[in-house]
C-alpha cells in the first residue's frame, strides 16, 4: 500500500494523518523487549510518512511492506471512546479489536471466548431484555448492582429457554450459565451509558420535523435466491447471504425519509452514504416487476407527498458508534454536505435507537415474516425451516425484496401510530409543516448533485512524453484518464491536477488546475469509460488480476469479464453470489454526472494517429486559406 493510497482513502480524514496529534506511548512502562519492538514499529511508520522506500524501511527496522500496512490500519482505527489509536496500536500484544466468534459453543468442551457477544448478536431479544432492565433501574444505588444483576441473570436464563436454547448449547454448557459474562456486560453498560440514558429520555421532547433523525441498519430475516445465467447459457438458481436494510428516520414524526439495501456481509461507509443520500434527494417511484404490487394510496415518502421536504436536511443525526457508521468520509459528508451535528453513542446501545428497533419489528412481522422464505426472528424459529429451499423454489430474488421493501416502507409512513396521536407519520409531518413552513432547512443548490455525497479528493501528476509522442494523461486506480484539451496540451506534462472522484461512477473524473480553475471531465480510457462501475468494483477487479484469477487487456471490457468471473464462481460460493448481486445492482443504479459538460459514451479521446491526421488536414487548409487560419490556430491551441 502506497502512502498516496492511504492519503486518498475515502475513509481516512486528512487530519488523522498528522502524526504530531497521534496518542503516544510512555515506553518506560514497557519491558525492554517490548520497548525495542515498539520503537522499531514506530520508526517504520515515521519513515513511511517521510516517503522512504520499503527497502529502506525494511533495512533499518526489519519490518516489511505487508506489516507496515497492517500496523498503519491499526493506528488509524478508533477505540470505544472514539479516540484514535495512533501509536498505542503499535504496543506489542495490544488487542484493539474485539474477538469475533463465528459460531456458538455446543458442548462443555468448546472454548467460550466471545460466545456471550455472539449470543446477543444472534438473539437481539436477549440484548434488549438486559438493556431494558439495566436502564430501568438506573436510579438505584450502586450497592444494589449485584442484587439486580442476579435478577437480570434469572430473567436472561428464562428468556434463553423461551427462545429454544437448551443444553448443551451456550450458555447452558457452562457451570454458571453465562453469569460472569453477563456481569461484565452489565458493568460495562452502566459505565458507558449515563449520557445515553439521559439523552434517550429527551427523545419525547423532539417535536419539530427534521430536528433530529436516527440512522440504523438491520439484517433482514430472509433467505434469497439469485438466478445465474452462466456464459454457457445455463440457468442456475442459488441462495445468497442475508442482506441489510439501512434507514434514516425522522424522530419527531417517525417518517422513514430514505433507505438503502446492502448486499455486503457487513454494511460499509459507501452503504451508509447511499442511505443518507436517498433520505435527502427527492424520491422517485420505482417500476415494479411483481404483478399486482403497487404503492398504497395513503402512503409514500415525505419528499413525494410534501413538496417543502424536498432536499430537506436535518439538524442532528443519532447512530451507534459501530461498524461503518463513524467512518471519516461519513462524518465529513454529514458536516460539510448535510451540515448537521453528529451524536454517536457507545457501540450497540439499542435504547438510543428504540424507535428504529420498533420500526424494524413492525416491518418484519407485517411483511417479511409472512413470506415463505423467512428465516424467522432467531435460529430456533420454526418459520426458518426450509427457508432457503423456498427462496429457490419461488425464485425470490433481491430485486423482489427491494420492490417489496419500497412498498412496505411507503405503507408504514401512511399508517396511523399510537405514539404520535394515532396519526400517520406523513399526516403529522404535513400538519407540522403547514403550521410553520419555515422549520424546514434545505440543502444548498450547489450541493444538490447526487455525486456530492460519494466524492473523494485526490491529486495526480500529468504524465506524457513529447519525444515518444505519448500524449498527456493522468493515471487513477490503474487506468488512464484524459480529454481532448489535456491530450493536446504537452506543456502541462509534470503539472499536478486536483481531482474530484465520484466513487459511485469511475467512468469520468473532474479535474482542476493548481489555481482552482476547472480543466473539465477526464474520461477513462477504453471500455473503462463506457461500462458503469464503482471504485470498489475497480479495486476488486485489479485485486483479482493481481492474484492471477482474472486476465484482460486494455481493449477488453474488464467489468464484463469480472461479471462473467462472478457468474462462473457464483455456482459454488455464496459470498460470490452476493458480490454478483451487488455488482448488478450498482450497474442498474449508477448515477452519472448530470451537468451539460458530461462526457457521453460515444465521446472518443483522439489517438496519436487521429491527432496526426487532423494536424495534416489543418496544415492543408492553412496553405489554401492564408494567414487567417493561422491566427485562429494560435487562438485555439496552446
């Protein structure tokens, strides 16, 4: 990984690259051996930021390229308090990530490390039970901690049995039935949750639309199938991994402002940004493929029903300090594009998102749990029987679920709620907006491009060679970019251009001169400039090529080859099927620059031969028409 790659990473805030602000380490507290190891690691990082070569770094510290990459990624992570790890991450044997277990213990002989955390993730009802009892008793004396934790443990065991968990499965495979792990969890929750509890009680005081919103993600309780049409024209129907539903909800009115469906195993920062974008950009109706499916008469989305809410932005956003939520690009877009305050609590505090949790419960029970392919609410739910077979049998695809989700959310927004005076979310928002239209803030016109939510900034040097007739271009993520102006401007070779990159669509990049003036849109060479693809797809393609799993030339459509690669491998690998579904979704939904200067698909960058032919033609015209053309040529060309 080059320093440039890290600096331009969309998840890395430039301020985090200031090493003088990194939390440091008092090395006197370390043993002699650990001191030596730590100092070598720190020196390697410092040399890396001084742009020393990997050979130099390895020679002086003994640390190789891959180790530097690992250490740097650790340094740029945040601890549970939201503080950058910095040089602390270089302390030998320091664990900065919690242990992520993949399966629950099923016997007394199994190791139980990480089992309690996985149990709470597998059975959300258990976490809700514990958290509810902890917060319910916050006003009790600290001396009663052990007494009430014993009470919570009894409730916890009863709930486990209700959920169908029985010996020898965890927690019944331990002598104390998970009591110590529960005590640690309750103690930690008490320690970190005082401000959360207080602010949660303030939710009822929020009564102005867009004053505060909540973001959350929920893995849908569904098995899904994907129809794979292989290059050999063979149709294969296979199951894919469960997908995520991300939503932004208005706290005062309970409206779902926007949503996004992610096919990733864990949703990432790009997914969060797409969800935020969808909550702000005015809603557009979908064309349904499911026969008979239609939008409800009294439902919909605020931006479609209430014109004043189009391009509306909120004052504050709540979400958990977990997964991709706090990535620096998300924070940057929330502050600089949306212009809102960020209120992120400790990791996994569902009381902060109580209204969101209730919404997901309603959506599942009134919608997804009625489908034959539901997996139910927990691993022991009888409804999960043969869910995968049902998904394959009825060919229930991700596209079907996207359409159904659209209608279910539109229906939810139009359904009366007890918590808001038996009005629907849309009715109460409309009522409040009509009473005071000035309460809605809208995003500024210059920031209304959909691409603004998905951009990152980079810098590249213009390459080229007059002697070799290699025309000017810049290289970004292994692909050349140019346009007619740049390709004809040999005098610009060596100049650095500032780039604005839409990570949702790498076909074109907007470039600026060092003084800030715009050069224009640079188009990717070959088929890269035609086939829609994201930054993540581009990086995945070259990763496959580096591993010699894919082969393509500059004339090939690498995205199509990658698509065929996924089609072939999806027959055997569920993870690959999700990648295939995500690729097809991104191609369907890719947004292109909407300004009038956009480069169209049939725009072609001149080759050297074409340029020389046109030059010869201009020379002939110059001789035949005299000096007038000569003056024009001086005006047009550098």
